[in-house]
């Protein structure tokens, strides 16, 4: 089966004027199949956000290839990449980036309006998705009028409202307390189980990572299968 997203030998260096280039990714290979829930872990500064941005067509690799549903994206122009990103991908950022002057309903409607939906239809779809993430009673609240967990649920609603093929989530629970983080994780797991959503999540949190099907660790610029739990004696 064609993977939803595939990275082939991806390198990324950041070049700054005077200092030597920082080589963050050094030959990353990854295939994500449809319906998978995959977690990427690794120390701070390992390049997890960099990799997610490259998979999400927000950034380009220095070398190597990224395929979305079998299509190589490196030779595409910025406009075509943006069009693909808007249609096929949903992104939950490390910081939520909601627009402060707009309500939850407006924040979630905006991606649809950008894609050409009429305001009325966009708002109706946004309302349904906000109800799904448990925010039916917060439709007209602005970000400052919501808790951190609620803001992050709006960010998830915004990332899925257009029905993306792949949801990329960068530390979606990073700024939340344990209980609120667990609630958000349940939401992501239910999207995966009930709608078959393909999810790639970055997290530091081992207990959240262990709830997902596959855990990869980014170390020294390369992705490795995470350590498996030891097989119990006699098993
Ligand atoms: N635009 C940039 N220019 C130069 N260096 C950068 C840039 N963005 C990131 N880096 C460097 O690349 C490395 C990887 O950054 P990245 O944000 O991908 O790490 P991360 O694994 O997501 O870390 P964290 O867990 O703290 O979020 C870091 O050393 C960072 O300083
Ligand atoms: Mg990061």
C-alpha cells in the first residue's frame, strides 16, 4: 500500500552566517501507513519539530525526498505545496497559534473559508467539530477566555475540520497539566480509532507514547525503533 507520507534519506542543516552549519537530520527514513498512530520521541533539540515541519510541507529538506500519497513534493512549487498541505494535512503546533481576536467557531472556520467554503457552511462544519471535541459550550469564546486545554482542543478541531488524510501534532499536550493532557490524548486516540485518522505525534511523554501503535526515537539525526518493553519471563 502507498504510505500516506514517506521520507527517504532526509537531511536538514540550518546554516547561519558565521558558524558552521547545524546538521539536525542525517538520513531520516520513515513510512507512515494509512490508519497508523505513530509517536516520535527524542531529546529537546533533536530535530522533532524540524522533521514534523518537513513531513507537513511547512519546511523543505536540505537533501532527500518527501512523498505524500506517493507524490514527490520536493520539485513542487510553494503554491502547489501549500495547496496540498491545506487539503491533505492537519497540523497541531507546539504552541496553539489560535488567532486571539477570533472566537473558537471563527478560528475553526477559517481554514474552510480559505479553501473557498461559504461562511455559513464553514461555521456549521466548525460547530460540529467543536462539539465533537467537547467544546459545544465554548463556540463564541475567544482564546483568552478559554483554558489551555480548551485552546488546544480548538487547535485540534481546526486541524481536522477539513477532513485531512494525516494529522501531525507537535507536543500537543506539552503545555497542559497531566489530567488535561490525558484528556487531549484520549481525543486524539478516539479520532484514530473511530475515524481511522492517521496521526504522527511528537511527545516527550513516555506514558502517552506507549498508548500508540509505534514509537520511533530521533537520535543523532536518525529515527530508530524505540526500545520495546522487555518480554516477561516465561512468555
Ligand atoms: N530556523 C532555525 N535556524 C537555525 N537553527 C535552527 C532553526 N530551527 C531549529 N534550529 C536548531 O535545530 C535543532 C532542532 O530543533 P527542533 O526545534 O527541531 O528540535 P525539537 O526536537 O523539536 O526540540 P524540542 O523538544 O525542544 O521542541 C535545534 O538545535 C535548534 O536550535
Ligand atoms: Mg519541538
